């Protein structure tokens, strides 16, 4: 195959635009794996990455087949079915030694000079770049995938499902018999519902402005739904309804899964005193917060990637899926060829999909 390989990929210029282009990347080197991507999830973060100020291969939710491995890669062989994760822990840094592999201080990556673009420097999004026919990734980004898990399901498992499920199970550690509110019922919100139910929450109240998504939330196990008003600032009126349904007291846990900056503090309004609010969607903008919402003894946490420890968490997700306890096939609501990525983004913004997935032949 020579020293470099031709790939077809969705590439952003970092200033808001993207195009489907043909470029070259180097073959895998020491500790790296070459994967033929079969499916790549479409995520709000992919849309955000269009404006990160650097040229990138888009995509960070992916699964496929190993084509080749570099030196010292012992766990994978050509032909293996695999899924990818973007934690990519080094295993020895300050955070990894404390079990915080999701915030590894020395995440593996493939250097810029291994990507060849006619207009200069580039890299891959989240060190994966899954919206591409081929991806070269560090071995720590790769996990084995059993035959019973379709590539499109594995792709969304690699981020959206892990983020939501892990936020409930690993980060918030939802307690049995508790009341949980989930704000936003896209792929991450639906996965949060699944995580809360795995923890044996007694009530899960799903909130969204889209009736179709609330219907989907019911299919994923939400015990109650609440249609929110787009004009309800901070969802304060919705919070009153949550309290009314709960005997005047807020929920035990509330998860923000909307990626809407103005709703960053909304889960605080939903929880009782000494309750826990969780910012799941990773809002990074500066937003005003009414500090009264923290009263009294409330906790707000902002976990990354569902506090993921890849070697622990993905085998669990795979096992639950294979035992038909995670209905992830229903979460993949539409599939697109790479050439239709613009439409996939449009459908995502319109709230048509729980999760859209790019599929490759």
C-alpha cells in the first residue's frame, strides 16, 4: 500500500465550512491501528468542530474493520471488527492512575505531519476522524467488537451512548428508587434515560420541546414526559411542574442533555435541596447563572464522556446490548452516505433524528 494511503473524508477548514475531499495519510506506525470505517455517528460536537479554528477530518463516533497494525500492537489483527473511543488513556498519568481515564493528561494522538493536505497542516477530530474511509488511530482508541453488534450501533455507542449512560451510572451514580429528570431527548438524553433505568431509578421524567422525541423517550423507558415551551426561559415553568408532580419537591437528579447554552443552569431548578444537577452536553459558553438556584446544598457536576473508563465501560454496554437491555437499534433513526453529510447535519438541527449515522460501503 506504500507509505501513504488515499482517503475520502469530510474535512473542515476550521472556520465553519467543510467539504468532502481526497487526501493522503501515512500508514500506521508504532502503537497505531489502521481502521476501515464502516459507520460514523453524526453529533452536535461534529458541527461545533467546524469552528475550532483548525483543519480537521470530522467525526469522533466510529466503528469498522482493522486493515493493518503498526509495530508493538498485540491486541488486534487485520480483519478484526472494532469500535473506537476518544478517551485514549495513557494509563500512567496523574488522572489515569486515579481512575479518571476520560480526562487523561497525555491522550494518545497521531501527529499532524502524518496527514497530507494540499493547503497545509491538519489532523483528525478527537484523534479519530471517523468521517473518513480510513482512520489511523492509537491502539488505546480501539476496542474489540463482537459479531452481534452492528457497526452503526457500535459507532454511536462510542460517544453519545457512553456520554449519557455513563453520566447517570458513573458520574451521578443514580440511586435505586430515585426520581430523575432528563432535559433533552436526543441520542445523549435517551442514553441518560437508559443509564438511570439501569441504576433502578423509580421515576424518569423526560422533558423536550419536540413531541416526537418525547414519544421516543417513552419507548426508551421514561415513566413520564413533559412538553416544554420554547419561550420558557431557563425552563423555570417546567421546573414548577416537576415539583408539582413530586409533592412540591424537586427531583433527586436532573441531567441537561440539550447543548443549549441558555439551559446550562436549568437542571439546578429541577432538583430538590441536596439534589444533584448534571451538565451532560458539555456547554462551554459563558452563561449567566442565578446563584439562588444552588440553594440549598445542591451539587452541580460536569462530567466528560460519562466518566468513561473504556476497558470497563464498553464491555458492559456491549453485554447489555447483546442481552437486549439497551434498545440502541431504535436510536439509529437515519443513515446517510458521506456525500449527504450536509443533510445529516440539517436533520440533526431539525430534531428529526435521535441519531443519524454516516455509513460506508
